[in-house]
C-alpha cells in the first residue's frame, strides 16, 4: 500500500538541535505549506528563511517572527509569520521530538498549512494540525527520516 503522507526536510534548514520539514498529503493535496514555500521568490523567500534560521538557532520566543500557543490543546502547534503587501502570511505546523531516545532535546517543526491571517486565530486550522500530529500515518512518514519517531518497531519472533 502506498503511503498517504510524505515528509521531507527543508534542506537548508537542518541544524544540530532543530530542523524544519514539510508534510505532504499524496491523496488530496490539502497540505500546502511546502508548495507555497517553494513558490516564494526573492525578498519574501529571504524573509521566511531568516525566520526559519532565527528559530533554528534556538532563539527564544519572538512572536513577531514565530510562536506557539500556551493553551494546552494547542501547545504543540507552531507558526512562522511574515507580511506581503501588508497582508499577514503564515506557515502553520507542529513541533515534536523525533529522536526521543538518542537526542530527546532535538526539536522538529513540521509545516503543513499556508494561510493568510485575519484578525482572529483560526482554531479550526489548529484543530486540523492537532489531528494530523496524532495521525499514525503522519508518524510513519516522519519516521522514514527519523526512525526513532513513534517508538521502536515491535519485537518479532
């Protein structure tokens, strides 16, 4: 059976303590973060990459560039932010620790959705991100790059 999701690392954005990657859904193509990211050009691309780099360097909270949510239900959701022609742009995803045994402090941001932002937080989008984050097929996709993710393979006799 073909995989439903594919996870790829953002090549330029893999550091020793943090990394950024993208999740794609092969069936519906609803997950559009990577598609939007690769379509960025010139100044906008440099802006987004600088946000990524700042987070990758283990910078503290910087709500102007990126943030998570303190609400327990959305604690693992994450967003990178910038503006294009005064319109807020967002790449949404989730944080996880894909190598829990060999490097438990390593953090991965898996980006899944692109959106523009109006005034209110889109909790429907955050709920969808949480559903994806907990989907076993998503865990398997990330485990292709980080085999420890999702636990060890069961023992076979």
